[in-house]
């Protein structure tokens, strides 16, 4: 396979197949500086670039991130209750009836290793009411920042 920037789904599939072949070509591990290792590293970078451009994934909601981490660590609600302030509170948060507090976010990051970005970004429930949003958009520096494309306007 000729190594080049992946532009089509067919090229992407061929690159994935080649990486699969390289991985399964030998019972021994591939040395990083070998020709096969170099090819696999290059193909992996090209595949990653293609996936980032063509398969955008939305960040999970904070609740999905918490539930996923609990599943990974084989934890029950009772196990993480101290991080939320009790069994009732953890149930309310995981069922969407109560918002995460800054303290909960900090503790979840510290004790379960959930990235702060996962706990705060993607939270579609956090919104300004229309009246406050309108006031905010009248501030020229904020309006300029939002229209510059550096921030997603919600």
C-alpha cells in the first residue's frame, strides 16, 4: 500500500486493513524503529487524522461519563455515595433530578479519575434563560468572542 493522506473511505479501510495485517503478521511484537513499526506508526497517524475529520463524536454528558467510570471500576451507587453527599443525592444526580455541584465534580475527578472536561463540558442542561442571554449578548466583548468562532454559542 502506498502511504499517503487518506481522503476516501476506501483508502481509510485499506489503511485499517494494513495495520491489522501488520499487527497479526508475527507472534513477536513489532519493533518501533523497524520498517514495519515505522509503517504502522505512520498509518496510525493517518487513520487518526481521518477519523478526527470524518467521525466526530460528541462528548458524553457528565452523567454518562460518571456511569461509564462506575461500570469500568465495577462500582455501585452505594460505593460512590460519599462523593455525592449520600445515597439519596447520588441517585438524584444519576437520574438527572439534581445538578452536579463544584464539590462533587472535584471529588469525582480526584477519587475516580474522571477528567474535569468530561464532568463540565457537554452538559446541555446548563443554559441561560433568554432574558439573561440577551443582556449578555449586548456586551460587545462577549458578542465579539462568541462570533469569532472560538466558542460555541448555545
